[in-house]
C-alpha cells in the first residue's frame, strides 16, 4: 500500500467520524427539544386536571349542608371553597382555594386559605389565563364580576410559552388549551 492510499483512507475515516458526531449532536439536541416540549405540555395538562377536580369539588359539604362553593369570580381569578371536615364551615385547612394571574411573575398563582400564593403554572403571558363563567344553559355570563350563585360552569383557557434555546436562533413555543367544567355541587 502506498502512503497516498493510507492518507486518503484516513481522510475518509475522519470525514465519516465528523458526520457521525454531527448527526449524534443534532439528534441529541432534537431529543432535548422534544423532551422540553413534552414536559411543558404534561405540566399544563396536569394543571388543567387539577383545576377541574377542584372546580367540581367546590361547594361540597361532608354533612350535605348547603355551601356556596364559589366565593369570588373574575375573568382572571376565582376563589373556591368546600367543607371537607363536616364542621359546617369552610375555614378549615385546604377548604378554600384561590387561583389568580400574577402580572409580575407572569404566572398563575394558587393558594389555600392557610398558605401564601405559590406559582401553579408559569410562563403565562397577559391574557393567557382566562375564566369564562357559564350559566346552566352553557351560555357565558357577563363579566367583569359574576354573581357566584348564577355560575353553573366555567371555561378555562390557558396559553403558556417557553423558549427553546436549543434551536438556532432561539425560538419560542406555545401551548394552548381550553377546558369546560360544570359545577357538581350547587
């Protein structure tokens, strides 16, 4: 074998190695991107499920006593209550739950009556958390403040976004979901 043949072979092996490394790095970056998207979507879906469960439980009374269920309702905030311990009051631990959009943090905050508000869903732009209250026929009730006793259901719309720094140039993705939930305990 001639020296020129060995050098050409080494060059071809190096080119092949560079191609394999480049492909592997691109595949890994794409995998990380899809993982970030999946995690963000999963977080949003779990948040919707949590809200739906708490909305359905609003107004529950362990002793079958009439409870208001919705304390306050606006387009970007709601306060729900239930009597889990059966004492006839909704002031026990975790019996009042509030959701509200916080402009400073660009997040939806969730709190119970005995805790400070905590970020429940992050990266929510202005107008990304909207509550539309529905009457018994499913028609929207007139905002901005809705009388809690008229509310039969809610339509929750959420929009979240996140940066995908793995892409060149960095792109942003959005998640949008709408959930309609009826009141179980009125």
